C-alpha cells in the first residue's frame, strides 16, 4: 500500500501587528507567534525577530506609503489586525502625538476594512483619567496623549469593521523574569526611589499605581484573539488589586535594603500642593535645571495615577486572561526591580549583598 504524505499543517491566520518593537509588542509576539503568522509593520526600529515577517511602512501616509499593488496584496493576506503602535513620548510636540495616535489608527482601520479583518486596538486605561485644565496647560504632552487615545477609541467605534478596544494600564516587565524590552518612565522613577534620589514624590499615599506585567497583558490579548472575540471593550488592569503608592514606595525601600542602608523615604505630596506650591517654586531660578526637569517628569508621569477608585478590570473574565492579585503584583515588582538592578544581560537571581553604601549612592548596576 503506498505511503501517503503527512497532512499539511493547518494554516495559521495571518496577523498584522503594529508596534512590534515596543515593550508590549514584543510580549505579544512571544504570546501570539505559536498560533498566528505575524507580519510586523515597522517604520524606523526593526523588530529583528525570526518568528515574524517585517514590512516597512508608514502609518501616517495614505495606504501605509506602499504601492497600490503592495497594499492590496497585504490586505488580501491579512486575517486580523492588532494595532499596538502609539506615540508615548510626552516630550514630543502635542500635534505630533495627536497625528501619530489618531491618524495612525485611521490608516490601520482603512487597511482592516480592505482586508475585511477584525481590528484590535491597544488603547490605555488612563483614558479614564482626563486631565484638569490646569494640568493640560502644565503638561501638554500627557494631555495630548490621553486626549488622542480617547479620540482614537471613538474612531474605532465608528469604523465599518468589527473592533475590540483593549485598555492596559502601565505595562511592567515579565512577571517571572522581571525583564522588559525597554526602559519605561515608571521604571526609572522606581529606580530613583531605590537610589535615594527622590526626596519628594507627587501623589497621595493611597493613590493606586495600576501596573500589570507584560506577559499577563499579552496572555489576555491572546485569549481574546484565539477565542474569536471581535468586539467589546476590555480593561487589562489590576483594578482593585493595584498596589497603592505608599506600598510601591515600601517595596522599593525594602529592595534597596539588599544593597545597603535604606534610603530616606520620599515625602508624598498631594497633587493640589504640587500644582499650587511646589511646581511654581522649583520653576524659579534658584533650583538646578536637572532637579527641576526630574521632578517635572515625575509629576507628569504620576498625575495619571492619582485615582482613589480602582479601574474596572476584565482580567479573569471569559476569554480574557487571568486576574491578578496584590501579592502577585508585589512579587512581580520585586522581580522587575531585580532585573533592572542587574541589567538586561545579568543573572535572574539576586546578587549577593554588597557593602553598605553611602546615602544616595548606588552600585554600578543601579546607576543607569
């Protein structure tokens, strides 16, 4: 009896991903590559991952800047679109942030319409925290980011394609290894607390610092895609389990104990006092530029966290990953700090304790 050739493996759906070189993008590749053939659009930064196909494109150009034939060929190939790219640098001009986040989303929706493919929009949970007028004037980058993401969500709702809106909070490093593809603003702020470089910190002790490990977010996205969910709005957040600001500071100080004397805890100052008293004071000529710039950055970063009530959370609901508990987040934060302390190429376990350090100093690994 003749031998029959083995059956061909089932065709993996083609998934078009933007933002593949970012922190969440790389976690999504890790999560989705076994089940999908991933095509990454890149503009400047290559993804450089053998598990994906890369295609140079520009989200701000009609038809992604591709020839008509190339655009139509891409649309014919794609089964679903995950739009993770966004302008997240709040130091950029507000109009550039608006254009990237709103026009880029519209361009990808146009591609999804041509492909007749469902659209998964990675937004942000912080659309729930619109800035007050005074904050918008003082922090135009953060204001443009939040407003443009809110507007992009509305464009997705009105689009003629099935669309799901996914709202992660701040994405931290992996829950197991602690590693992260790129330095985040919050990571640098936490590191400054560990190094004793933050005498004051904007925010209430009871403010919720909602952050979720990248693999937890990626798993929730993957579950939604694999289940064929093509609509709805999902909060990929810690919600009521989020660590409070004082708890985050305590974890950082306890971590610093491993390297030497515990730094003095930063004084937490309510945002009202920050805006009314402290920021006008440090903007005077008597304060060093480096201190003024650092505090302004922390104030801008942390103002979106100043929320007494928790975010909604969809984690753990049907087809949306697993819920996170406060103890899990605390352990993940320690692992993130450990990975940051030893560097991206360092060991995964904690290094032996070092000799006592002078207040405000740090081992070389912490001085980046």
